[in-house]
C-alpha cells in the first residue's frame, strides 16, 4: 500500500474542507481524486504531502506517517501544485538543474537523468528557451520533468491540466503513462471527469466527503438509472423542453449530445417515447436516440442529486 489514509479531516473555522476521508492507493497505479472546485481536492493533497496538518485522522505515504514525519517525505514524494514554481527567467535546462540542486540529486545522476526527462517530455529542442516563452502545455511538461528530477516514489499532481488545451492534455497523459511504467505511483486531482476515466481507480469527492471509490468501470455500475444519448437539432432548446419531464432525473449537455438520465422506475422505453413526443411537437429533428453506458459525469451528477434529495427529506422530516 503506497498511500493509506483513515478518517482524514481538515477544518477551517466552521467549514469542513475534508470530512473523514478514508482511501488506499496501491503501488504503481494512477489514482484520481475527482470533484468540482471546492470539493477538498487540494486540501487532501496538501495533507498527504505533509504541507498541511490534519485536524483528525491519519495517513501514511510510502510508509511514512505524514503527521509525525512530514520532513521525511521530502525525498520520497514530489508535489506539482496548480501553480508549480517554474522560474520564467531561467531556461528549461536551468529550471531542471535548479530542482536537481533543490532535491540534492548527485551530479552523476542528474547528468544521466536530465537528457532522459527532456527526451520523454519532448522538450529537448527547447532546452535553452526561457520558461516564460513556453506555451501552457510545454510549461506543464517542464513542471512535470522538474517534479520527477529526483525519481520520487509517489507523484502528487494537483489539477495539472487545468486551463490546458485538449491536445496538450492528451500529450500530458501520455507522458504520465510513460512514468507509470517506470514504477512511479501517481495521485492526481482533476475536475475533468473524462480524465478520471484514464485512472486505474478514482474517488469522487463532493463538499469534502467521499461519494464513491472504485475503478471507473465498477463505479458506473452504481448508476441504477438508464442513460439515453440524444443527438438532435437545437440541443439547448431540446434540453429546456425535456428537463421538466418527471421521468428524467437529469438532462445534461455532453459535447454535441444530450444525456438523459431516465429513472429506473420509468424504464428506457418510456424515456424514448417521452423524448419523441416532446421534440416532435416542437418540430425538432432527432438524429439518434439510444441507451448508452453511463459516464462518470452521469454517475457523479446522479449521486449528488440523490444525496441532496436525501438531505432535503431528512430536513423536512426533522421539521415536522
């Protein structure tokens, strides 16, 4: 077990940022911590890195107790924050050498490691370019190379592709898979649910609490309802027409399509009929309507909806 945390909790005044979080990460896997802004992802990573002290609970990373031995973690992990500290007035090569100094990497090791990292990240042609002159995607690759200069056991990445274009996001993930083969355990937080599909296992976090935790495939099986995928003209108008239909628990835009979550009680055929009736009356052409495997986004939205419904029911019950 590379990461093991039990009941990890962090409060800021009356606000609980992380609420009794328990999870384990195996050696050599990519583990995704997934949730929207404010879910507690950054706070969780900072506690696991020994940067922030938990209020309750405990965690061990690479066998080290993060509460009692935070300094011992330094040479076992690497933490790439949302604003990783690249130095814009230094070149690519100089940034790598600076971090090699910071992590006390022996000279002989760094001379072998730097060319390898430059090759992996496709930064070799740009090694003499100032960091400020790199594109957003190239800066992320350089940040990753700097984070790996001392060959950490565990790599923590806090929303590393936030604001990066889709092609650079793809390249970045290909780079992560390369380092995964090198035996590095990767713990990554992201708000992009499509990225979570690329992880070995994921934990869905919402308002500091753990909603679900498993492989992406098994987690999708938690969704009891059916998902209909709709391609049609005027998708936004179609969404407004279909949202009020009681048998649809949710209607969300997914690229150029709509995903309709049909309640298990209603069933897929009633869902199809409702879609056809509503859209035909409005003169909207349907190009495709079929049941599909739910995405993690579908699951996340449905679990949050259930929790809110449950909380509302409890609140009403308590007030009666």
